[in-house]
C-alpha cells in the first residue's frame, strides 16, 4: 500500500529533522530531500515544507530551490528561511534585523479566520531564530500573524495554498507549533493520518515478502534496538530464511555477548554467535585516530560477514538496521560537500567482492519510531528500552590505542555505571550513558601509597533522537557512590570525572 507523503526540502537547518519528526508524530509519512535534488512529484505527495537555513536569503550563494512543479500547484509551507525565500523571490524585501530575532516571542496578532491558525490563540508563544526579517511583502501576500517586533510573522499568498511563517513550529518552545502543522497538513493538504506502527509493520512485511521471495538473507545483529527490530520484521516476512550473525568484536559491554545471544534464541531467531575478538584487536593494534578505528572495525565486520555468509549456501541479501538519521547524516543537507562528523559503519554499501544486495527495512524511521514498531511487534520492553550503543562499541570510548586490558577495565567501569543507573531507577530517564577511558594518568593516594593510574569520564545525556542532547543532572549522591565503587573495585582507575557538555557543540560520543 502506498502512503500519502509530505516532502521537506532541506536548506541545511539544524531543525530540519525535527520538522520531519513532528510531521510523523501526526501519523503522516514524510521524507527529507536536499533543496537541489530533482524531485519526482507524484500523486502521493500531498504538500511540501521548506525548512530553515543557516544561510541568509541575501547571501550570493544562498540555496535556491526549483519550485516550478510545487508552488501554486501543491500546498506549500515556508518555515523561517523558506518564508523569507518565498517573499524575496516574489518581489518582497528582506533586510537584516535591527535586533537579531532569536528565542521566545508571542503572537500579538493572529488571524483565526485563516485555516493555518485555527485554534491558535492570540499571545501564543513561538520560537524565532533568524538574523533577517521580511520588511515588505508583495501586494498579493496577506499578513496572518505578527509579534510585537516582527510584523510579518506569517503570511498567505492569495489564490494559492502557499503559507509561510518566520518562526519554528517544530521546536517545543512554539507551544502551538504542532497545531499549526496539523492545520496545514490535515486541513489544508487533506492528509488522512494513516501512517501508524501497525500499518508500517503490515506494509513492510508484505514488501519484504515480495522483494525477497524465497531468497536467503544474512543479518549482523548488534544487540541494539535497530538490528533487533529489523531482525524481527524480516523473520516475520521470511522465517528461517533469515540467518542472523551476532559477532563478538571484543568491544561489547561486559557479558553482553552471552546474555544477548540467549535472548535472541528465546525470540525464535535463527542466530549464530561468532567470537572474532582477536581478529578485531589485531586490526585495531596501534590505531589512535577515531576515523581509522571506525573504518578498521567496519572493514573487519564486513570480512567476518563475508566469511560467515559464505558458509550459508546461496545467500543473496545482507540486511542492515540502518535508520533515517544515519541516511540523512551520510548525505549533505545542502547538496555540497559536507564535513563528515563521523562515518556510519552501516551506511554506504559493501565492497564489490561481497556479492550481496542490501535490504534496510528501517531506513525511513527515526529511533523513537523504531521503538514504537518494536513494541507493536511484541519485543521485550527491556530490550527496546536499551540505550543506543555505538556500532564500533567501546573502541570509540577508549581514546587512543586499544588493547584487551583497556577494554577489560572499561567494561568493568561501564558495568558499575549502567547497573547503578538501573538499580537507582535512573536508567529509563537517560537516553544514553557510558564511560570513556581517557588517555590521561593522574596521581592518587590509596591507603598510604601514591598511585599513578588512569582516569575515566562518565557520560549521561537526555535526548529524543540523538540529534541534539543535554547532559543529565544526575544526583551528586549517585555520582559520589558510583565514583567510589569504580575506584575501589576497578584496578587501574584512580580518578572519575563527569562530562557536562551538551550536543551541540560537543557530540554524544567522544570520538
């Protein structure tokens, strides 16, 4: 079954993915495309949203989309940069703001007669984030909302379903942002809100049956939410033709290989556990650069899969638990060469010698959606509630070179931290937590002896999708207790620090 969809044209805004998530929360399917990608507008596309941008529309090199088949033909909503672009491109004027408009503001005028602002009260709080402002509108543009400082907070173009707002409805600070998006998507664009977890499962299982037929599929399980949900979906579609491989790369959490393997067998999955620790340690020996470590691990995974899949007769497909943010982060939002923050080891295909086609049943989903799908599939809540864990595992939580002794130390530290979070009822209020082994030694005193040993950092963040994250204000008493237990029980550690950086500017992982 095809679903109606919304297209979001991305001009490089940090909030673009948030727009997509808000649209999805309304049970409406949407996809993000770079602004300069040639779009196929078929009958499934119900509307288009133009995102914000770090550019100014007055910049010589600012993004210019081709809206020939969109504007005036489909409902269109310009957000921030999108609003300014539409105004300027139609003959309006955009000037630098006297005061940079950033942060909370309130709508002092709202035209409730306009469909976009149905049920949005006067005084509604919105979130502004722009250095320019629309100073003059073309004559066929009607102002439909203002704030005290921004006369053109929203407008509509006469005789076409084109709307624009100079604020961000997708952020939580815009209290009626969801209502505005719903007004646009449901009342203007006529979306039926039929994209639900159960419809996704039904559609995906049918698609997989059709696509894979009687073919054999190999899937690398990681123990995480994404690969587990992908495995259960595939198992539902093709049963025993799915061959799962769970690799112990020597970089998992303490005792994780054995416990997760047991859990998978209990779920009826066809799983083989492979101990490849030494192979990974060998490839990582002497490597300190994070990208090189990721590539070595990604390459070794592929080698292990190649060996294992060759043992399965006539395997044709490799399944991966790639999710939507992986896909988006791996292409440039602005269509040009983007800086690689980090390479995703499960995006970008396989080397030519591995003659397998790729199947990615989750590649259109955000993390929270994967969990909802998993719940509707009846997967154990504890497994679904697991914190995200990086594909390269502890390798990118050990700064500098890697050896089995450092891994052992970090596993012990991590085990104390994670089990303490669970014991104290804090685990579920944290998005992701872990420990980082620092390439730093410091002086300490244990008993009457002077020590010169290693330091570890603890990291705990809260987030909804990992795109932005705040450090969690864990209770001092809890941190004191954990620090004390680590230093007393883990030989080789004499100092524990707590990371209080948010993303951005920091990333969640240190490498």
